[in-house]
């Protein structure tokens, strides 16, 4: 299936340029969710089919990032994942973070460690022998800048520092392979993965898991979910499931078909489509191409709003974002408004 054909699987109203805030579900995801909600409404369904969507989502996300499903935990937010990862750090640990980092990947380190904030393009240079971890977004929320992952990984490996990435603005349009040297990858699924808010994934490498404490452990983290409802002893899963939160089922009912569809389409093809539209937008504003699906510009955002074009304002600039359901007409309509 090509991207043009795939676009027909969504019901996006013209002018949606705000996937960096939340993604729009493909029809099959919306319909699966509606069926589950109907079953819930009437009490006509057991919860087991809803729970099966958690396994489907975990497997699909693992495939997308090149990881075994056994290394992926499920959660609800990035900050919860990062807060538990922080238990892997020794007392007084120093964590290097970009000064523009979204706070879900900043506050957990500020609570648990000593942080040093540096310009995003200086991350690799700031890593030294006293660095326990470097935490950053693969794609910055405010600017759309793509992190220089090879440089960061090389510097971190030279000093045995953990590489901790937030993939919320990357996974789903930017090809990501945790085998490139990422120790932890957390991702909120309601943006580029187009899931309902309440689903999040954490890739936890074995070398990190052995240092972590499962502070939020519950029945879903048990070695045998069906046998972990009541009573001692502590009996947690031997893999990343030990760090699972009990899932918000309906969020995963919507997540599974959406992520599976992205895998079916191929993230590289989605990337090429998204970046071509983003660069078309930049070129139309007299800017050089930047290779990101997120564009941050000084522009009169009120004009877009008045024309019914939905974008966002972040750090005082208009942020437009382009995904698989975005069309060239969406881009040109926004350009006509801004250049008019």
C-alpha cells in the first residue's frame, strides 16, 4: 500500500497540522475502540480481548524500534517510565539534559539526580567521566530538531554513561533502532503513533533493568498475570514486564491497530512523506529544508487559526507538524494564509 492510498484510511478534516500535539487515529483503530466501548457499555464483553491489545501493541512497538518484545514495558506516561529508570542511578549521579528538553524527561532527573542542562547541540561535548546518563529527545518538541544520536552514543560509550531517549516526537515517523546504542527509550503513543492518550512504552535494556527497582509493581508486573492477583510472595516477571503498569485498556485497544498499520506502511516511507511536506512548507516560507516532520517558525499563528488551520504555538513560535494523513493541499493552504 502506498502512502497516497493509505491516506484514505483516515478521516482527517483539512488543515490538521498538529500531530506533535496529538495524532489522528486510522479508521481501523477508531472502529476497534468503538467496538470495545460498546462492549463495555453493555457488559457484553470480557476484558481479555481488551488486554490482548496490550500484547499486540507491545509487539508492534518492539518491532518498530528493533527490540525484543521482552525488553518493552507498558505504561501511561513518559515521566512515569523515566522516574522508575532513575532508580538505576547511584546517589549524586550527574545527568546531562538539553536546556530545551520537555519536562517529562527533565523533572524526573531533577528529582532523583544532579542535572546539568546544556544547549541541545552541545550534548555530546558535555558528557565526561562524571556523567552517569545523558537524557534527551530524539526529536525536540519545541523546535523539531533531530538529535545527533551517533555523536551522543559515541561520547556516552566513551565514558560508560547511559543513553536515555524520549521518542515521543520521533517514533512513528523517524526510523528508530535501539540497537544503535540506546539504553532506554520511552515513548508516549498519543502523538505520532496515533493512539489514545494513556498508552506509553519503555524500551529497557537488560543492562539498565538489572540496576532498576520496580517501584510501581502490581499484578500486571507479575510473572504470571493470572496468578498474581493476591498475596505474597513477590513474584515479578523476569523481563521488562516487571516494570509494567496495569494498562489503561482502551488506550491500547486504539494503539494496537494504529502501530500495526505504521509497521505495515513502513516508517521509512512515512518519514519520506512527512519530511517532503514539511520541507515544502519551509521552502514556501523562504526557509531551507531541515529534514524533520516538525517545523517551528516565526509566523502569525492567529492567521492560521482564523482560517481553520490547526497548528500549535510552542516557545513563542508556530509549530506545524506533518504526518501520513497530511496532504500537499494542507500545506499549500497554510502557505497561502501565511503569505497572503
